[in-house]
C-alpha cells in the first residue's frame, strides 16, 4: 500500500470519515515533509524516510500525549535535527 493510502487508512482507524481522513493525511504529510514519498511503498524507502513516515503516522489525530521511543535512532545528524524540529 502506498504511503498516502496507508496514512489515510490510519486516519480512518482514528474514526475519521473518508474526506477528513484525507485532509488529516495531507496535514501530517506536509508537517513531516514527506510529499515526495506519498506514491512510494514502504519497502522502497531508506531508513530515514521510513522514520519520517512512522512519525507522520504517529501524528495522525488529535493527540494529548505522544510517546516516542528513540525517534532519531539511526538517523544522520541533519535528519535527526529535522525530526526533533517536527516533534
């Protein structure tokens, strides 16, 4: 399943209707800077790209608390700084 469809699917799991799920997916795609990845499949992504997609997935919905376990593990310094900025 392509990244964009995956994010819409997870938004639907949060109880959003189809249109709202699409809007929410677009919001997290923009927030995490993965616009160029949305048509790709997870298995084709680098480690850093996968981490951004996972972060986008974690940001879906109206969260009061977000627990992340080593979200910058294995990332280069620039990518790690980007992830910290997003969080």
